[in-house]
């Protein structure tokens, strides 16, 4: 059974460049809701619902919508792309050790400074909108601070778990954003397509006919990709803190542009 409002194909990941002739790969049918390019995200269109109990009753979430629907974000738009410096892989602890059991998978994507600022603005907007519901969102903290001024905005900010990572100029690392990657075979996984990005003699760019890929194709590092990420449920709140969980739902891989050692 397909997931309700599942992403089926982004505006920002059309399979043919505008200059490509009609004989090349046609653009696929797009999903009902197109993603917004991160650089064009308008944080004023972010709306939050009410605090809602999760299925386990050990966590909560606050529904989040963008222009009345689920938030899908394209991190690039062909012929532009971004880099995935590391492969999709299970999470590790802070010491780099593998976690026991079957841990969730993740993947990081490089951002420009402008993209980092835009996503940071998204997080700041969410934190500000969460403040009025702080007591419901952080009940244990609210109870402990009943006679000490209550939960502050700084408390909400401290509880927020960002997936953004600042650039490291000393090591030459770009800012990046880490997202969830579904690896369970019985769950809907990321829609992966593989293609080449080429250039004609006159300088116009085009892509070759897309070939269907799979999770295995994301298990390579230094990839050139056009990813789309989708928000899961809304703002989560639980034992691990408060935050936004984005899932990789579509990814074009430009296989001829993978960097090598």
C-alpha cells in the first residue's frame, strides 16, 4: 500500500534539460505536490498544527505544512547538482562505532553557504512557532521548572536537534545536511534514477535516458546527485529531543560525475 502523500517525482529533478531535443528522455509524470527548491523556500509559508501523541505514546509530534501540504525540498535542480560525500549507511555513535541491532540509515548532502542559511532559517522559524506550545512539547521540563520561571525559548532551542553541520574551513568541508534513508525492504524506499550529464559543442547541457536505480547505488561515496527530501510527519518530540526528520524520497545520480580518489 503506497504511503499517503508519498513523493513520486520532483519538479526540480526533471529528467530532461530544457535545451534537450525531443528525441531524448522525456520528463516523467510528476507527483501531485512538487518540491520547493531550497533556495526558493519561503519560511513564512510554514504552518504548525497542535501537539499530537505518537503511536507509541512515548513520543509526540506537531504537524507541519507548507502551503497547506507536505514539505518536499529539492536540494538542487538539473543541470545543477550537489555532492554526497559519504554513502548511505547505518548510523554510528559519537565515537564512530556501529550501533547494535538494525539502526536507521542516513546520508549527508553538501550545501552552499546560502542553502545552509536558508535551512537554518527554516529551523529558526520552527523553533519560534514551537514556543507557545512549549509546556505540552516538553512536559517533564515544564514540571521541573514550574516554580523557576517555566520553559524558556532558550530551553526549546537547546532541545532542538539540528541535522545541519557547519562548514569546516580548516578541513575544507562544505556545510551539509544529514537526512534519513529508508532501507527496510518492506517499506517504500527512495526513488533512484541514474543518468549522465553531458555538454554539447555549443555549451548546452543535457542528460541521457534515465535508468532505474536502487538503494545499492546510494552506497557509494563522492556522488553527484539531485536529491529531494520530504518531512516525516512534522516536528517530532521525544526522549531524543525535538527536531525535523527529513527522508530522502527521490535522488538522481549523475554517474559520470562521481569523484574518485
